[in-house]
C-alpha cells in the first residue's frame, strides 16, 4: 500500500528532489565547491483552538487547570500546541503559562488562550467563600416502611399490627407505636386475640406465635403452609386459614388440621357461632363450617375474595378484587354494587348500618345499611387491614407501615394518619411558603416548624415529582398520569392527557414542564396540559431549565434533550449511563448525574465528564450556587461540588436518598428518601 505524505512533508520532499536535480548544473557554473542548502521547515498551522472547560466558577484561593484542544485545517488534533495565556482581570483571576487559573477575589475575568492567529476564551466567575452545609440532623427517622397485613385491637387501649419481614408494631395504653422484636423475618399475615393477654400471630412457612401482649413465643403449627389469617370465637375455639385449602383449629390445647373440599388459598375467616363459621379465598371460594365439616357454598362469581365479616348468620359480607362485595342473607350469596373498582382486602364494622371495606389506593367504602359509598380519607396508600377499637374508632393499616385512625361514622368520619413511612421521591419549597415532600401511595408531607407532617390530599397513585412557580402554584406528578395542584390553601386533582408514569417536573416563568416514561413531555402555562414531541422513547427521569425557552431533560441511555423555545433536540454527551437528575445555575453551568457515580457538566460550549466521585447511583441534584452544588443517591451518599471537584460529605442519611431541596427562607437543605426519612442540614 502506498502512503501519501502530509502536505508539509510532501512539499519538503519535492523541494529536495528539485534542488538535487539543479545543484550539479549550478555547481558546474561556479568556481567554488558545492554548498549545502537546508530547506525551510514547515510546521502545522493551527486553525481552531478550544478551551476546556470554557467556563469555571471558583472561590478565592482555589485553582483550576484549563486544557486546550488545537486542530489544523483538516481537523486533525495537534498534540503539543504552543499557547500563551492572558487574564483581563488578574486581580480577580490570574493564569500561569500552563493554563492554571487561580481565583483571587470575587468578580469576573476573561482568560484568553492564544496560539498564532487563533484564540480561545474561558469565562471565570469568582464568588465569595461558600462554606456549605456543616451540621446535619435527622428531621424524620420513620418507624417501619414494611407492609402491614394484619391488625387487631384488644378493646382495652392496645393495638397490634403485623406485616412483612417479621415486623410487629404495638401501641399500648393509646400511646405511641413501637417495634416488638419476634426473632423472625417471615412475613406475618394475621393477628387475633381472645383477650388482652391471649394473642395469636400467623405467617408464612407455617409461622405461629402465641403471647400475652408483652412477650411472645414461637409455637408449632404442624404445617409449612403459609397461614393467612387467624380468628376465633373463644380462647379454646380458634381457626387459622391458609394456602392450598389449609384450615387449622385450636381447642385450647392442640392445633389440628381440618379437611376442606378445596385447594385454593384461603384469605379470610369469621363466624357467628360454633356452627356457622365462614372462610373465603381464591376463585370465589366460600366455605361454611357447620360444627362437623367444611362445605363449599354457591357464589355469584369466581372473583378472589380476601375477607369476610358479619353481624349475624343472616347478614354476612365478603370482599375481593375489582370492588367485589357479596352479601349472605342466611339463604344465598348475592353481589352488591360497590362505589368503585378498587381491590378490597379487609372489612370490619360496628353495626349492620356502619360497615367499612378498605383496599388499594386508599379506597375506603362505607355501607349505611342500604348503600355503599366511597369516603375520602386523604391518603392514597394501599390498605390491607382494619380493626375496630374499644373507644369506637377504627384503625386502617397497609403499605409502607401506614396506620390511619378513622373517627366518626360514614360521610361524617374524619381520618388522621398515625404512621406512614413511604419512600419520599421529590421535594420542593417556595420562598415565603410551605415546603413539601411527595412519595409512594400519593403521600404528601408538609414541613411544619422543624417537623414533617402528612398532608391530607385527594387520593392519587405514587407521586414522583413536585415543583412550583411559588407558594400558590405547586404541582406534584406521578404514576398513571397522576397530577395534583396546590393553590396555597388546598390540593386538587387535575387530568393529564396520558396514563403513563410522570417522573419529574420543572417550573419557571409561570409554566410547568413534566417528563416521564416513553419520552413523555407535557407542558402547561396554567390552563391545561399539552403533549410535546420529544423525539425519543427513552424513560425521562429529570428536568430543569433556566427559563421556559431553555429547558433540559435527561433519562436512560445517556439521553439529554434541550428545549430551545421551539422544539426539543437531542444532545450528544460523553455518557450512555442512566441519567437521573439535572440542575444548574445558568445556561453555561448545567450539571447532570446518574448511575454508577456519573457526573457531567455543561460549560456553555461542551460537556465535561468528571472522574466518578462515587460508584453509587446518584439520583438528585440541587445547589445554592456554582461552587455549592450537592448530589446524593444510594447508600446515603451525599457529595458537594466546590468548583474544583466533588467532595464526599458525612451525614446521618442512610439507604436511598431520592431528592433534595433548599429549605425556604433558610440556608439549609433537606434530603428525603426511603422509609420517609428526612435529613436536614444547615451551615
């Protein structure tokens, strides 16, 4: 293969060949001997020069090195260009011959790199010292974020809740809840007692505990089947229902299996007396105990049933999926009309005309003796259990360690959340207004003084993002197109033109921009939501802008989009990682973070990729200025960018940190994450 010489070498070769051909002839005409002629050296000509980064922000005393990228007319990189440096404000920022910038005093400077006829510019901003956050405190620790599956009250002031990972919570003498260690990690599904000193707990793998309300002992159930519910008529007449048609009976001394005619999982059990006990389960199964055998009853459909309860043999109710409610009048089961289609998992009542069923999305249905109606309890948590208390109130329990107290009856009932520790996924606070955090189950927490209290809101699905244009224009977004708007005094639901998951929102200039799955982008100027074409199907996870005509969205596969006021365009960045958050101080100072410690910065000209400051996934970004930028993510990781690089901070945060935001009217910041844990920091 023949190799073509570069232009300079080709020119030199031609020159030498030409002179070689001419010299003998010239030498023959001269009196003196031959003279050597050295051809001129032709070096590469620099046609473009770029400084990297093109903008820096420093504090007095900090240094940051600048590199240059020089190319010739063909676009080839020149490895060792000769460059001179100059600062137009050396008392603000100086620069040495190697391109090292040193910040001197607050102000702005222009650093120029020159090589021949071309030059490159570096904009330098020097801000006052930013000491950052120095003190951290756990503002909300949470109790337990596991799902509660069983709930029982002893009628004397103490309640018990059991659930996933072997959790047992107890509230004694109407006091606060605490965790009772049982020494198991098996899922606990049911709790019941014949008296305040005679309690039974059941769970997966045949787990069975017996206790006196203070201490609990593991007992043998004689089976490895998952036990799903326990209930009894007396201390010596207790039943357990479980999977694969399992039914056990306790006679005061021994637990014995009872044969059943089904193999379906059995979820709920209740009875009027020793010869009329009902069990319900999958495929519409309802069994009736007549004192000697279990017999299958005829039901109007095959929908799975999860609970059963009644006031007498002639007034029994069963609930299940998709709003299924059945009633037994002593002769047959018939379907009732429910006020919704939520899956219903538990049911209890205080009288024939005061019956409650609870389920997904905070669904709480009330039967007044004639009609079922839906109640609004200000929570969207999935509910799995319900118990009547001795003081006449009801307790509801479910996902994320949620316990809600319902006072009053029917439409006049009021609900208050005692416990709820869902993961909090986003936070926002407006100057002069309230600060909120949102999360799973449509949870909204408001900062009140130094405490965080759950805010009653309309029931929606999981909320992933929140932002606002001030204290009277705040929007929270989430799963299945969920949108809530706060006007400064109350929350209301809005309709979005999609049922897809809405992951993040940015607000500015009176507008809101939402991004989500399948490249979804919605925009609102306060009068509805309009889809915008994004040009991608990637999951978009973060959005931020300087103004409505300069907005960035980031997402999976290294996706970065920019809206220029007319359309969204895809940008090329030096990463293919999942990008989760974007934030900046201006058009030439934009940060992006993502999985495995990915950290990028846009300087107004090009994207810079930092050496990974951590191996953990980074999920959130926020800052107070260009030299005080914070990133946080998995395993309690919290980082700060100071202008020269990233530092790891020590905080009491643990587990996943999903979001952070500045605390209004303070110099502090709040970190929110799993288990509804909130950590606050102050300078």
